[in-house]
């Protein structure tokens, strides 16, 4: 197919533009509106014949170029449609690849979670088995006993990520998490945490313990290694941070802390502290 280039169009337009004023001059017209059939009758036959031949040439050339332009336009439209189809096909392939990748990620996550759960269940099962080994043989077939042992193991695992705070002032409509953050800021720590009071409320003014859940056991260790700094705090010197314990151990700790507070109030000239579940006392001069 023959195509029309810009140079050919410019040449044709240039010839047409030059021919129009020349033709007007030959028939004696000074303005385009003067070119009428009546006015052209004044021109000689020779002049009109010459103008007719030239105009025929231009009209024929324009008709040929218009045919070529129409063919090119049709070809361009067809190519545009093909390009659009190609773009749509490419988009569909991209979407398909993304879906495959997402499926791959989802499968990997599911597999990782399943493996993690299996490992955790295995560790719980092994720990439970160790506990069951020391139980009477007639209790092995008891589902309630097994359930209790496994629950105890799981709770013990969870407690490694918790601490219990004693002696923290309790107020109405308090924000416990903010209070705990303030305590930890006193020892230079800013851990991510969730905090809530433990135990039932009473009409009597009380300081219920605060259970603090942290992100990991290592964070708990870091906090417990720094809590001794609270003894130097004017605001929190009577606040104590302890590892999370079972209900029985927690009750024992609470009594131990109460006894420690009483000793400090009774003997302010000495240093009183808890170590290995026992209250120890020494003279300040011995520090």
C-alpha cells in the first residue's frame, strides 16, 4: 500500500495555495467572493480551458491523496485495535502472575504457620508428657487430667512473657497502661505492652496487682534486671515488679510484698529486699 508522506501533502497544499490567486488574476477577480459563473464569462475560452485543466489536475491529485489517507486511517485503526488487544492480554498475564505469587505467599505462610503450630504443639506435648510421667499410672487414661496438665503447660509458657506489678496506686477511671509506661520509663525502658488489673474491685481503697503482657521473654528479663532502680525513685520506691506466677504463687508473692513494705516502714534505716522467695535485711552501711 502506497502511503502519503508529509512532504507530498505540503507540496500539494503549496501548489493549490499558489494556483488560487493566479486563477483569480486570470479571470480578473480581486476577492474570493468575486469568483462567480457570471464574472467568469468575461474571461476568454482559452483562459477558462487552461484553468479547467489545472483545476482538474488538482482535484484528481487531491482525490488520490484522500484515498491513500483513508486507507492509512483504516490501517491505523486496525493497528490500534490490535495494540489494545495486546495491552489487555498483557494486563491479564500480569494479573495472573500476581495471583500466582499471592498464592505462593499464602501457601508459604500457611506452611510456616502449620510448622510453627506443630512445633509448639510438640513442645507442649513433650512438656505435658514430662508432667504425666510423674502422675499415677491410673490417671493416664483420664482426659480431664490430661487436659488440665496441657492447660497448665500452656499457661506456664504464656507467663514467661508477663510480669506482675505490685503497689501501683489505683485510681478511678485510670489508664493502667500509661501508669505502667511511666513506671518502666523510670528505669529507662519503653516496651510494647498490654496491662490490666488483676482481681476483683472492692469499696475499700486498694492497690490491685497489675498484669503486664510483653512481646517476649527476653523483654521480661530486661525489665526484671532493671527494676532495682525503682528503689531510688521517690514516686515508685514502693512499687515492685515480679515475674508472672500461678494463682498460688501470686498469692504467696502478694503476702511477701506486704510483709516487705511493713519491714521497710518499721525499719527505714535498713535495706530490705526479696531474694529466692525470702525477705532479706542488711544495714545500709554494708552496701
